[in-house]
C-alpha cells in the first residue's frame, strides 16, 4: 500500500517514500515530508553538485556541504 504524505517540496499530497533514505533527524523529516518524486529530483541535483564541485563523499566536509545543499533544495525552495 502506498503511503500518502503532504509533500512540502511540491506543496500537495503525494506518494511518500517506502523507507527512510537518509539517517538521523533530517532523515526522519525527509521521510515524513518529502515525496518519492521530490527525492528523485534531489538525487539528480546531488549528482550534479558532486560532479561539478568534485566532491568526495568519503570526506566529512564534502558530505556536510551536500547536506546543506539538500536542506536548502528540499525545504527552502
């Protein structure tokens, strides 16, 4: 059964994610408020950011930078 949530990205009810795709409190917020479609849009944007800025996800500072971009993209659009 599909989980329906109010997606804060698209500002309407949509299908929610099947599982929490990001850890911690931010991950819970994303699971509760971000639809599958919005999460897919973020994954595309994330890939672009990683490639354009030559980020290494094994480096803490680079992961933090991506997390900041993710919060801005998903919640402050």
